[in-house]
């Protein structure tokens, strides 16, 4: 499994299509409120909690910031969900659904966001 930490920044891969699971009838009950991710080589279902992580991955937020966002949305202490956020993020990385943003790319993206 990939190693991530609070300073890791992830970005969703452009070749991943996401659909709400309520639009896909054949999925299990566990997927209720989740998201279906499709790539050329596979389909992956995220449950509703993992969906919150997926939606916060934007190429700018660190995993610490994502954990804060997840904790806020689920009304839980950050300490209780940080490890779970890391596990979901590492799994998304292992499956090739996200990529790690290099420090240089993150800085360049921040400059584009500020100036543009």
C-alpha cells in the first residue's frame, strides 16, 4: 500500500469518471450515498464516507486539510478520522484514481490560482 501523510497533496486523475451511486441501480446497499468511479480498466465504488474524501481531493488541499474537512462534514473529531482518511487516500493512490502532486506542481498551481 502507498504511504501518505498529512502533508501529501493528491489530485484526481483526468481519466476517471465519477457518478453518484443513486444513478446506478445494480450497486449494493453499502454504496448508498457514495460514488461510482469508472476508468478504462475498471469500476470502483466508494461508500458515502469515502465519497467525502474524494470530493475534497482537488490538487491543493493537503491530507491534513482534507481530514479537517471530512471531520467538519461528518461532525467528528479529526483525531477519530485522520487514519481513515489516510487509508482511503492510499487506496485511491494504489488504484491509480489519484496522483500525488509534487511540491513544484502545487506551487505552480497556487500561482495560477492567485493570478488567474
